[in-house]
């Protein structure tokens, strides 16, 4: 397959000191949905900005749609669509006017612009709201309009930076249905970031996880989950338990143990063999099991092992930030 995005040693240093992205190398195949995941501040948005020509490259090189990012910024911008985290549509313009303005900015001719605008309004279910000012739109409607604005010039690559942030589950599903349809029917290449790992798991052909400016792991969702190394047994024990880490590690078929307070995460390639031995050993030590749970490998566990953080923690902090922004906007 053809590589439509290539990065080699891509690096971004701000003010000569802060290394936001540290010599990362990766590629994206044409027609692929590629997930770029990481904690807040990991370098995701900075990477997208470099690929979009919105931030200069300190070291390394990158190409998008066959064009060198540093040498051919105009050709890059003609080849890509961008749906950023921020809502950029003009509140005082109608939905259809925002789309037509975006088309003109991308040098789409009048007839083509009108045709594509109508097609996209239908695609994102905004036909009935096309002649309303955007300030009357709900958050979900604004996100859908923003997606249409990123597609109006028929880009080869669509960059999505947290496009469903703050949306309810139903609206998020609709957004991804649109994107999946474009990928299947038009072969659109999608480079996406998201805090919703179930979306990345179901949508992405491949995923890369970046942390502190460095790509830690990459591969298909199934490959990454296999690398976790088995099922996870979580045990919360009573206060008198002491430290049972070494006891658990000594049990056959236990591949790893981590402890936080009195809660243990035990990795078990063969749960059916190890679980009876674990429970029997705990009972013999006169320790009470306060809570027990069992899960199959998930992307959240991959994320936790690679970054030391759960994406749910990232969701919470991002949601707090989103709510703060909403309250500030309402106060203006």
C-alpha cells in the first residue's frame, strides 16, 4: 500500500527548551484510519500541527500526500482537511454560509462549492438547520458542521483532533458513522486523536501511543491488546493483608503483579488455572477479599501500562476543562 503520511525523526522544541515531540517516526497508509493516542500534553496536537504546517519542524522531516511539509506547505493545505478541538465556525453566519466560505478559502469554484455544500449538509444531518445562524446550534450540531467544513474541498487526508470531545454518546456515534462511511466509500485517509478508547478500538486500523513526546508502542488494536499479555485480575484485600506481591508472583501462570495500597492488578495468561490457587492462598493467610474483578485485555489497559495513566483519568481532566470553557463562554 501507498504511504500517504511519513514522519522521520520528527521533533518540536519550543523556546529552545521544551521538547514537545522527540524524534518520532511513523507512517500512515492511504485509506487507513490511524489513531494517535496519549495523555494530555503528550505531543499529539503538536504533531498534528507540524503535519498541517501550522507549527514549524525543529528537526526531522515529514510528508503528507506526497508533499514535503517544510518545502510545500501550500500543497499540503490543499490536500488535507482539519477538524480541530476548538470550534471555529463563525457564530454570526448561517451553517450554509460557513461551508461556502470555507469552500472559497480552498479555491473551490461556485458550482462545485454549492453542490458539495448541499451534499455535506445532508451527510451530517444539517439540511433543516442550514439557514440558521450557528449561534443557535447545539454542541453536537456545531461539531457536525465543523466536520463538513473539513471535508468541503474533498481532501485526501482528514485530521481529527478530539472531534467528539464533550459530546453525548449518541452524537459521538453519529460522527463516527459519518467518518467511517467516508473512509469506506471514498477511501478517505483519517488521522485521529481521541480520548474515547472504545472508538479507537472499533474504528482504527492501527494505533500509536505517544507519551512525553515519544511513541511508546504502535500496531493494530488487537496486536496491542495481545501485548498486554493476558487477562487482568483485580483484588482489593483487607487492611491486615500486608504486602502479598511476592506471594502472587510465586504462583504459576502469574506473569505480572502491581500493587496500589491494598489493591493488586494480577496479569494471568491462564486464569482458569491460577485463580483457584490465588483464592486458596489468600484464605489460608486469613485475609479477606473485599472486592474482586476480572477483565479481558482492553486498550485502556494497554494505555495504562504504556503511560502509567488510565485514559479514564484523562477523560475526567479533559471533561473538567471542557466544562470550564463552557461556563466561561456563557459568562461572556
